[in-house]
C-alpha cells in the first residue's frame, strides 16, 4: 500500500469521470443527427448502456477481461463480482493506484464501446433486443478483445501489439460491429427516398465538444498515472482532433460549403485515430495521424452512401476506419523516445511493428464483425431486431418509450 | 365583399413585406410557419460528407382580409417587397370572404374590418387634401 500515489489517484479519479461523461456526450452527438421523433430513443441507447454495463462489468465483465487466472484468449473468474479487487494496487497494471480504481476506469471504456455501435441502428431497433445484444456483445466481443490486447497474458499484448487507449479494443470493434449489425437489420423505412435530416445539429456540436474534452480522460488517463506520458497523450489527442477537423473542413468546402457537422465529425475522427497512438507518438506525428484520418473517414462515408447502405450515423466510417488507420499509424509513428514501454514503428526503423499492428487490427476486425453478425442474426431469428412498420413511422420515442421530446 | 389573401413568402422577406404593408395602411394580419415547395422542388444542404436534398422548405404564410377595392394595391405592394427574382419567391392566393365578425364588439362585415389609420382611413385623409380616388367612405365596402 505504501506505493499508492495520491497524485496518480487524483488524476485517475478525474479521468474516470471524464470518460464516463463521454457516453452522454455521445448520446447528444448521435441524438442531434436523427429525426426528432427518435431523439429520446437515440439518447437512451447510450444512457441505458451506462446502467447495463456498469452492472455487467462489476459482476463478470472485469474478470473476463482482466482475470489473470484465465488463458491468453479470455480472463478467468477470480475477480467475479470484483472479489479481491480493492485498495491494494495490482502492479501488473498500475502500481500506484488501487486496483479498484483501475477496474472503475476500465469500466467506463466497457460502457462507451457498445454505446458507439448504436449509431448504426438508430430509429428502428427494438429496445428489448438491443438490451440483450448489448449484454451479449460486451461479454463475447468486448471482454475477450480487451483481454487479448490489454491483459497480462493476452496474446496480442504478448505479440507486442500497441493499443494505448483502445483504437482496436474500442473503435475497431465498435466500428466493424456497427457494419455487421447494419447489414443484418437493414435500412430504415424510406431510406434513400425521403430525406432523413439531422434534427438538431447544435446537439451534435455540443456532444462533439464534450467528447473532445472527455477524450483527455480517455487517452491521457490511459497512462494510468499523473506523469509525462499522460501529458504527451493529452497534447497528441488535442492535436489530432484539431488537424482532422481542419482537413475535414477543407474536404467539405471543396464539395460545397464548409459543413459544421462535417467539422465536428472530423474532430471526433481525429480523436479516434490518435487513440491507439496517443502515448507512443510525438505531437508532430499527431498532426499527420489526424490530418490523414480525415480523407479516410470522409471517403468511407461517401463509399457507404454510394453503396446505399444504411449504417445510419457512420460508426464504421468514423470509428472502424478511423481506428484502423490509428492502429496502422501507431506502427508507423511510434517511438520509444516518447514512451520507453512502447516500441519503435516503421519510421523509427522497426517495420516489424507495422506488421504486428496490421495483424492485430485485421484479427480484431474479423472477430468483431463475425461475432456481431451472428449475434444480430440470432436475435433477429428469435425476438426480432426491428420495431413494427407502424412503430417506426410513428417514431421510437412514442412507440418504444411513450414519451415525446418536444411537447 | 371582402377578400382573403394568402401569401406564401420567404422568411427573410417577412419584415420588408410587413413594413411595406404598414406604410399603405394594412394593419391587421396573421402569420403561420409553413413548409412546402413550388416548382423549384427543393434545395441542397451540406451533410457530414457531401450534400443532400430537402424538398420541404420553410416559408411564412401571411393571411390578410381586405375589402375588394384594396386587393390590387396590396398585391402590388407585397410583390414589390417580397420579390428576389429567384425561384422560391412564393405565391399569392385570393379567396372570397362571406362575412367578418369582430368578437369584442360583434361588429360585422365592413365595420369589423375598420381600424383607425387603416388603408381606407389613410385614403380618406388623402382625399380631404384633394387626392382622393373616389372610395372615400369610411367603410371598406364589404
């Protein structure tokens, strides 16, 4: 216990709160982009995950991800109900803060990841089916991948894959799961015929601003202490968001006018892209990582639109493709000059790291996509994924929740 | 008889139209927010990546009840104030009105349309100065 550091504890408590707020921020980011008859439903898809996953994580999620009595693919059950997770630090993860604080901090990541996926099936998903899906997805996709990448003994961690704050664990899993789910649930009624206009872009801008702030907890907190790595992560995070928002503005301007919805989308994509790299790359590299993330996600959205796929709020294009680029970019720009616990990337003479990053990303994509596809198909066959035609036309606020947003 | 004129106009032209109508003595009106489109179809808005079309555009609908002899001058005034020359400037419909009842006083017909300083009141004063057009009664001729 003498190793506990009050500075580290104070910062990690703060970072935990910052990451928690990202989920309601995401709710508003998404809520602004749907039609007004579905805004409460869309907000709730994120909010309810805070309730559901907090309980799942405490009961068995944490031990499946970080239980050290498991194998290299899944954690054991030694921390069931957070048994034995208390004030004493676990030096394998964070030697200067209570292990319980580490578990609480990681809980916030487990919460936001399923919430990210919800952008793919808003305005038509059956709420009951979503609850089951979120629980199963967290258990069969998030917890194993978190174990592979972050847990001591996880096989991707042993291989040397770098994922500072969850580029693969959070964003690649969420993005490609969103794609799989969208292919199963299919398009909203009227998609491609009637315009589906964002009903409150100010909500989306507000949500993006709060996400940007919360991301300091997400990335700088992943240093697990109040130290120089955390400072570097905060600066790279801010830089990538800024660079990506700027480039997105120019892309949008070139195609018409500089869309503000586009600018804030770009900022979020920059935050996604820097996530795996934040504690391993220099602030200058973060400019490149953010700037190049913009065309990747921008043209991924255009591609998705051309294919007439209703992956409604572009979770795949923003989080899947942004996260994939981030994982690759980590293999290019990582340097032990920033973080001696990391590795050098291709540009620092280590091409091997790029291959490891690509392998880890590819495997995560294949796993998340296929398990999600099967989960969605199974739920579709048993309880049905979609509300009725009438319920969809009336809007999910009234038909699923008996409420309306604006009276 | 009286007429109701229904004017669909650009939101940004409303203040100009209102000012112009006030200047000729049209003091009563009501306004509703409407959505729709005419022959121009719709407009293009910026999305996250690329653009999209919307076809139900916001406009204001102005409702005014007038005596027959004031309709033409009012229409001219509105057109002058509301026109930009681009598609989407709007449209005016004219309907017959059977009767008008002012709830406070239960006045009906012409009397219910009269206000101090209204278009006919202004004309009468102008007429007293020798510029009248011959509609010089205080009534609005319902």
